[in-house]
């Protein structure tokens, strides 16, 4: 999965570049002004922003004028943030393990301190975990994946919502997997975080 880095030009990366703006428009219910590229003054956090869909989401948001916090455990966050800044956008890279409550709360606070508000949270960080038959799955490995895919979605959302509630606006978008809708004896933790 980590092969889908920001320098990768494989079909999945192309898919992400196409689908993320569409997801943002459809699921986040942007205003008409936003659809025409006016996200200036808006602030976004993208977890899993170092690679793949998350990195493409950072680019898509920044292209529309939003300031972006690129949050991930991978050091490629710096490349994503530098690319945005060199294009004239606003971004900061914040090393964050989404399963760590203290790191997540610190990252959200740094976002508000740096950019003044918080409008969008995109939960993209994930690990695929052990995709094997349930009776063969290693409990410890499954638990570690769940701590990223489940708690790693809950914690950023929990930390972001007070700021959004205080503002009176905000959007949270969580990526999941189509596997969440397909019965299988090999359930992966990422498929369990079905957005409601
Ligand atoms: N790529 C696809 O075709 C596809 C299809 C359906 C669903 N999805 C879902 O989209 C999401 C992202 O997919 P992707 O292909 O971009 O994955 P990816 O592996 O390319 O990127 C995931 C990112 O999450 C980061 N990450 C992992 N553990 C972390 C942690 N503890 N804290 C912070 N960051 C962490 C990784 O470093 C990586 O940058 C996943 O939830 C995946 O299930 C992807």
C-alpha cells in the first residue's frame, strides 16, 4: 500500500487525483462558490496526507485555495507541504500518529494556532491490516490495524469537532473501503470504519 507515494504515477494515484475533488464536492456539500475554486480562507486537515489518496486530497484542497495541515507518520509529509507552498499555497506538515490521542490533539491545535480555524477534516490514514480468514488472523496485528483505522478515525474527529462546533460550521469526510459492504470471511479493519 505504501507504494502509492506522492511521486508515484500509477493508475491508483490518477484515480485519486480524479476522485478526491469529486468526493469533496459531493460529500462535503460545498457551496457553489467553493465549486468554482474558491476555498481561500478555509482550512483543512488531511490524515494520511503523505501518500496516495491523502496526498492527492492535499493537492486538490490547496489548488482551490485552502490551507492544509498534512498529517501522517511518514516523512513524505514534508514533500507534500513543500510542494503546496512552492505553488503559492499554505500548508504545514505535522508528524502525527492518528492512533495517539496526544499527537492528534496537538496536531489539531497546531492547525488552529497556525491557520486560525478548521473547516475540513479528511480521515484518510489507514493500514490494510491482516486480510486473512478470521480464524487465521493474528489478534495483535488486527488490534494494531484497528487502532489506526478505527480509533485513528475517531480521535481526529473527536479533536476537530469542538473547533467546528464553536465556529458553527465544518465538514468531516472519512474514507472507507468497498469491502465494508461486501460480506467476506476476511474482514479488514479498514473496511469496518463505515461512514454513517
Ligand atoms: N487506493 C484505493 O484504491 C482505495 C480504494 C478504496 C478505499 N481506499 C481507502 O482509502 C484510504 C487510503 O488509501 P491509499 O491507497 O491512499 O493508502 P496509502 O497506503 O497510500 O496511504 C495511507 C497513508 O496513511 C498513513 N498512515 C498509516 N498509519 C498511520 C498512522 N498511524 N498515523 C498517521 N498516518 C498513518 C501512511 O503513512 C500513508 O501515507 C484507506 O482507508 C483505504 O482503505 C483506497
